[in-house]
């Protein structure tokens, strides 16, 4: 169940966020920041880890820890897919 949900979420968000290619939003962010694309993806992972640290022990109104875990899993898959794409 978790993998199916994550697959659907990643596909949906890729359609929403992509500019013109699978990693294009990360490539754009990386160029704007003057960093490599994989570092832009890593920064998203770091933001989500910071989110977990920030909500620890708190009663939150918006994104739950479970939502953040799903985002972390998604960004990890994106990072892996990006690394694979560089090998082709």
C-alpha cells in the first residue's frame, strides 16, 4: 500500500512541478542557486528533516510527521532516479 501511494504521489507531483523534463524543476533551482542538481534535491531532503525536528513533540495543524516521512521517501527516490539518469 505504501509503495502504491508513494508512486501515485510522485507521478502527480511530477506533473504539477515539472517545467519541461523529469528533473527540470530541480535543475532550475540548482541553476538559480549556483549548485549541482543533486544538491538541490538534497536540500529538499534537509528541509524535510528540519520539518521533523521542528514538529517534534508538537501538536501540528498542517503537515503531519507521516506526511513528512512520505515526502522524505519521495525525495530519496527522486535523488536515486536522478543519479541513475546520469549513468545513461
